[in-house]
């Protein structure tokens, strides 16, 4: 019989903290994408869905206007 390693309360607490921090980071990234007008993309059951400006999910890929794309400075450096 294979003995399963047991997790201690400290390890569960560390995992919980990592998941909490990861959730905060994802939420901040999604908010920034919304602010910049970039659709968030989700995979649900292997199918891609795009978040519309109204917050609804759509299976059709949104079109991107070429006039709205950012261009890097000619020297190749980006603003920080």
C-alpha cells in the first residue's frame, strides 16, 4: 500500500496564501485589460470566450482596429 503524504496545517496555510495572492494578481490584470480595452479571454470546456465591453462572454473573436494598436518608439525602447 502506498502511503499518501499528509499536509500540515502550516502547508495548507501557505497554499491558501499563494492562491489568495494569485487571485488578487489575476483580478488586477483583468481590471487593467478592461481599462485598456483589451478583451479578457477565457477557456471554458476547451472553447475560447471573449469578454465584451458590457461584461458578457462571446464565442466570436472581437475585431481589433489597426488605428488603436500601440506602436513602440523608433528606438525600440518602451515607456516604463
